[in-house]
């Protein structure tokens, strides 16, 4: 990949870190409870996230870079006496999957799951499970699976400690119906997360996504280290972070080898 492009993403990451430092000075009295819940995927709060994965290197011979930008929306809902969290994600992909490794860009597949929140008896401990649906919305067959998928999602989050929070997101989805000649999807993903609060809204930790393809035994196991800043402005909790990630075990081509995960997550309190 061109050196100038690598430098541009390095400058972008450093710019985000500078912004975090600037915000840290302006919002030194961030709310501790908001900081502990800012990374809770089951928080009973409407949320909107702008997330980006810049992939510096893929596994395999291509040696090229790519990018995935994700719009994500989460909304708690009540159905009778039950509590659910609906989370929807739509990616915009730029991957080297075209002719001779050229970059193909466009929308990816739309993903949504509905997680039924089980009462654990402790408001600081969240546990949910529910169905997942993936719609073939990709603008190119090279950027999606070209098939409908159904699956399950399971989420756990423990925020009993104001200093250390942890949990996981576990999903599996499989292709259903006509695959239009493409391999039928059977993909599992496990996202462990752990966060340590440093004070004044600053925190560290990581939330890599480990994937396993049941069809071809391909897998990817990245690890990362995050620096993030949580602050409140009016009734919105902002969570800004940068998380470089490196694969420590993988098999198969076209999987992220090194990448930078950065995001602006927003929770809208009542």
C-alpha cells in the first residue's frame, strides 16, 4: 500500500487522539455511571454509532488495504411485559475484491437482531438472547453473500464494578433459501470485551471480533488495545475511541491481518 496512504490514516488516528485529549480537558467531570455503561451493548438507551475499520493488511497474497464504515442504531423496546433491544447495522465496504485485486466499494449486507433481555436480578448485569436477520442489500455480489441469513445473538455485560466492565457478544448466522450459486453462509462470531476505567471519562480495554467460518474452516482471532474517552453533553453521552488490532491466529485468505478500529458512539438519555 502507498506510504502516503498509511501516513494519512496514522495522521487521522493521531487527530482523534488529540480530539480526545481536548475533550478530556473540557469535560474533566464526566459522569462515572455513564462511563461504565457507555460500552454496554444492552444499555437501556437509544444509541447511534459511527464506526470504522481501516484494514491495513489482509491475509493472503493481495497485500492490499481496505475499509469498512458502519452505521449502527440500537433501540430498546417493550413488548407486553418483556424488554427487548433492537440493533441494526449497515456497512459501507471498500475491499480489494475486484478484478486483479482492484478495490470494490459499496453497501454491504444489512444486519439486525432483536435481543430479549432476561432479568438477572441485578441491574448492573445484562443478559439477552434473540434472533438475527441478515438481508442481502450489498450493491455488489463481491461485497456481500447474496443470500438471506438467519441466526442467533447472545449478549452478556457485567458492570457491577465502576472500574472494570466485561462481557461478550456471540452470534451465529446461516444462509437460507436461494444462494444464487454462492456458498451457503455458516458464520460464527465471538466478541469478548473488557474495559478498565482510568478516571475522568478515560478508559482502556478492547473489543476484537473473533470469527469462524463453518463452511471452510477459516478463522480470525485478533487482539487489540483501546484508548477511549466518554463524556456527556446535555443529554447525550459520547464515546470516542481508537483501537489498533492485530491478528494472533488466522486461517484463510481475505481476513484482516492488521486494522485500526475507531468510532464515535452516542447514547441519548431521556
